[in-house]
C-alpha cells in the first residue's frame, strides 16, 4: 500500500459524524447492518444506486470476515460520515489474523462497489476491511 492508495483516515477527511455498531459475529444479524448502512448513506444524500452499492459492499466485507471470526465474538462496524463521503470499517477477532485475499472475485466486487478498499490486522489478530465511498456528485464535479 502506498500513500496514494491508502484509504483516508478520520483525521485526514474531517469526520462530521461517527457511528459504531457492535453485534454478534453471525450472519443472522447482517440485515441490521445493511439497514444502518442505507440509513447513514441516505443522510449524506447518496444516490439510490450508491446506497445499494454500499449495502452490498458492507454485506460482502462482512461475509469475508465472518468466515474466520472466533465463535462468540462481536463484529464491529464503524461508520464515519464526512461531507465528501463515508468511511466504513468492519472488523472481527480471528484466530490467526489472516487478511482477506485480494486476488479473489469477492475482493474485485468489493472494490467496484465501494471505490476504495483496504484491509489489515491489529496486534490482537483483529482483522478489518475498510471501505471508502465518495459521493458521485462530488466525483464528477
């Protein structure tokens, strides 16, 4: 990862609002997260297509992470809303801190839906995927 390809951090983009959602690391709860994603994206006046892209992107990121989540742990999703777009970080505790493969169809789909995507792992083997979606009206201006 280089400075040009790094997903912007909260300090670099001037966060307007921040929301954190913690829920069991179980796919049964993903509908709650998709709804939260759509509601927050609507607050930023994303188009209907952009909102749907984000919903699918968050779902895809969660699916990639839930496959390696430790049983009984939580899935943490942090939303940062800025005037330019939304940054979404999804993370889970894992046994080995293995990052999602970037050469898969799922990663390609995720990148197409979200715009900017990154992943990493913390010292406690918490693996995360970060999506950053800019509003389309600003990209074309």
